[in-house]
């Protein structure tokens, strides 16, 4: 039976076979007519074009590099120079990379790897992967090696995206400070430790925060450390000094941020983050109002806030979010519904004030215990016509939400999901609330 990679073997062999046929044909002829040279050149160009178009598709597959083992050693470099994507999922594939240490992957742009363990020796064996053309580097493993950071700095000046997925928190942020400073083209820096059971007790230091703030191209940022008050103050002072000498703006390109910070640091951080369009904020403490400073982020389209501890938010803080006129998604929730209850005096009057300012709102998940009733619901239905998903914790009276309460008018034309306390006995059907008993008569 033909091996599963037989088609790949044929595809890899055809270009060289065609070249041999063309060479034999033209070398056997008597070169007397000038046109013969033109025919030969045209044939070579056709074969070259066929080679590039046909083989390019084969090497576009991320795990295609494993086919190099079935290519004659003297022909491997021809194909290695065309590989742009490389994904490594198993230890056997990792060993294959080591075996190709003498090849030049000069066009490699995207590298993704899942490695159960990664020693300094392993990283050294992968040096030939860190080429100037590399733009995306993703690795899933136990930890981030400083050797990897060094190789990326030294060999990949055009790197645009770095994603680390680990389950061990780094011992210090110092190597990452130097890394950010030396990667001028970096647009995405994502460090995800969500798979770990223990939360990190480490914080970003001032130097690291300053290097992030001064990164001109950085657009998406996710790090596992808390942005401490001390770091925020340090970076704020240094940036203020720099602004007095040159036109320096913090985070000039940042639009998407995963931020973990104590509530008292948010007021200092907010002025640095005015370009943000997406913010996922985890509030680590309850010693200050974390919502009020967010009114400065007027470009936000998506705001998600998770509270780690029980807290009470003034209703005026939520009405202050009326400045976020571009908002499409607002999610507020406790980390744990029992251990971290979040309450507020946010009322119908407050909702009536803020709802007209959110005409683009599509998702509202309000996991805060508040005093919203059908009156506020009516205001939201009138102003937020694009709403598709709504969740709320509050004493809504379901009998006020039946068709008679709204004169039978459609509520949310685009609503797909609705959930709130006390919803038993009522269904949402054809843009209207209907009692289950009435619908069965």
C-alpha cells in the first residue's frame, strides 16, 4: 500500500523530473537557430513558474516541514527556503526540527510549538528557526526560557506577534523588560497563564511598565502580573518627564488590553490608556472605586470588568460611563457569585441617564446586584435597539414585562439571549414577553 505521504513525494519529485527532461531534450538538439535559445529559456521559466505555484501550496501547510525527511538531502534546501509556516505538536516533530539544523528557513514567518519540556539544550538545537523573516512566534509549554527571549531579540528583528502559553509563572519580569525594549516592530505580546491553578503574587515593576508604555507599535497586550500602584506612579512620573522634552505619548498604538490591577491604581493608569478600544479588567482589591476612572477611556468599544472581592459601586460611577458613546459590549461580574458579591445603588434613574449614550450597545451583562426595575428596562429597550444579549441581577417584576405593559410593542428587535432573576413563568417570544400560562391557552 502506498504510504499516506505518497502524493507529497510525487509533488516534491515532479519539478526536478521536469527539469531533467527539459535539460536532456535541449542538450540533445543542435543549437543552430537563435530561436532555440529562446525556447529553452521559455521552457525553464514555465517550469520555474509551475514549481513556485504548485509547490508553494504544499509548503503552506503548517506541518509540511516533516516532508523534508523524504526528500533527498541535496534537495532539502530548495524546499526549506520556501517554508513560511511551521507548527510542532509532538516530541517526534520537535526532533525533526533538530535534524534540519543545517537548513536555512529564510522565508519562515510563523512558528508555533507545543513542547512538554524545554531545556537550554533544546532551545540551542532550534537556533536555525529564529530567522530575520519570522513575524509570529507562539509556544505552549511549562515556562518561558530566557534563552528563547535572547534568540528572538538577536535573530528576529521583524517579529510582530509573540504568544506564550505556560503554567509556570516567571520568576521575574526583568528579561521581558529588555525584550520589549529591543523589539521595535512588536504588535502583539500575549502571556497567558490562565491554565495554572495558583494566581501569581508578582507585580509588574516600574521599568517594565515604562517599556510597555513606550512601545510604539504594541496594539494587543496580555501579561499575567498585576499592575501595581508603585509601578503606575513610577511610569507616570517618568512619562511626564519625557513629555516635557519630546512629544511622547504612553501606549500610542495600544487598543486591546488584559489588565489586572488594584482599584487604587486604576485612576493613575487610566490617563495612559485613552487609545483603548477593548479592555478586560480584573480588579484585585476593593479599597477604591474602580469604575469611575474608566470614564476617561472614551474610545472603548468593549469593557469587561471582573471583581475578585466583594465591593459596592456608587451608582454615579456607572452613569459616568455615559462618556463611552462607542460602547458595544459591557460586562461586569464578580469572580465568584457568593464569595465576591458586587452591589450598587444603580437605579432606574441612572439607567435612564446612561442608556441614550449607548446606541451601539449589543451585549450588556450586568452581574451587579442593583435596583433596576421595569422602568429602567423600558428605557434600555427604547434606546439600545441593537442589543442582542442581556443579563442582569435585580428585582425586575416579570408581570410588568408582559405585552400589556408595553402596549404590545417589540422590545429589542435583535435580542438573542436574555437572563435575569425572577424570570420563571415568562418566555421571550417574537420580541415580546409572554406568560407561559397565557401562551398555552
